[in-house]
């Protein structure tokens, strides 16, 4: 596994890729599978995660706008109650077993 830096001349952006080498049995030679990690910042050299077309950033912004906090709260409350009822039943069963023994 290696990190490969590739500069795009059109946009003047450097991208970082994770490269995995493997042996191709059919062609009988090594091949590389690259996965985009993100953009490289010119000043700091840090890698900022991206999909290459800034689609994830737009999706996150839309998601943040469309959040319904009341519905989220009610959904989490139902989950919590669903988890608490088996726990209380098991605690009662344990107490009953301790009382017998």
C-alpha cells in the first residue's frame, strides 16, 4: 500500500490516491488499484477527504438543512424504550432467581 500524489494540470489541484498492487493472473503482470483519498492542500500539505467532485460536501449541506430534530428525538426515544424493556424484565428475573436460591 502506498500513497500516490497526482497533479491535475487543468484545475491545478493535486490529489492523493491510495494504491494497492496485485498480481493479474490473466495478463501475468502486476496491476495497481487506486482509491481517491482526497485533495492535497498547497500550503500545509494536508490531505482533505473528497470524492473529487465535491459531491459529498453538497450532500452534507442538504442533509443539515433537511434535518427534523423532533422526529429524530422521537425515533431515538422509541429505540431507548425498546432497549430498556428487556433490560428491566431481565433484572426482575435475576431478582426472582436470587430470591429463590
